[in-house]
C-alpha cells in the first residue's frame, strides 16, 4: 500500500482582496459559554449542538453577509435544503459564530453559514426531522472584525459578493 501525500493549499489575502465597507459598528466580544450554554441551552462536544428551536437566537449582523441575492444564490440554498432533508445537517459544515456582549449578555452572531441557516429554515418548514444543528465559535481574543470579514471572503465558494462590505471598529 502506498501513501499519497496531499499538497498543502494556502493563500494570502491582501487588503485589496477584501471589498470596501460602509458598515461601522462598535461591539465588545462576549462570553462563548454564556451565549451557547446559558443563552441557547446548547451542549458542547467537538461542536456546540443547539436545538433547532434555538435557531432564532442566532443573530445576523446587517451588512456583514456579502453575498449578492440572485437566482443562483436561491438555487444554492434550495440545493442545501434538499440535501438537509435527505441526510440532515452535516456536522462537518457547522455554522460559525462570533460572540458579542450585548444588553448585559453574550449573543452569537453568524460569521459563516448564512446560506446554511436559510437552507435549514427551509428544510424544517418542509418537514425535515432535524433536531439539532452544529455551531463552532470563533475565539473571543486575538481576532477582530477584519479577521471575520477575511474569513467570509475566503469561504465564499464562488458566490457573487457585493461591493459594500463590513468594516467595524472594535472597543
């Protein structure tokens, strides 16, 4: 038996690769445990697995999702929903969130997985027997919104991006 070594793939984003932004938001990163365990009642293993009844507690920061809403995106969401109805929500493709301190509590904001959330809602509305969905959290120290935006651009999978993207000042 021979062993095949996979080539490493890496790339570097420059500031020019990240679309310009008009969004400005000040926020303070919050407690992961506070948002996931206390706020959403989720249990931790390698992934957080909140119940689908807690899906509405995930927040989407306006202006952060850079995808252009068009027929291609709608078709992509439809295909994801159909897949979820057949095989469930793949734990290998979790929703990625960052935690923000708000109103005295920690809240989870989606940083990657906007289409999967829409597809999950669609699949559930069509009777999919999904009870939980996978969530991973970004660290609350050592990152900033620029890292979140770079992640969105890097994880885009070829969907069209809008030009007005997020630029957020942190406290």
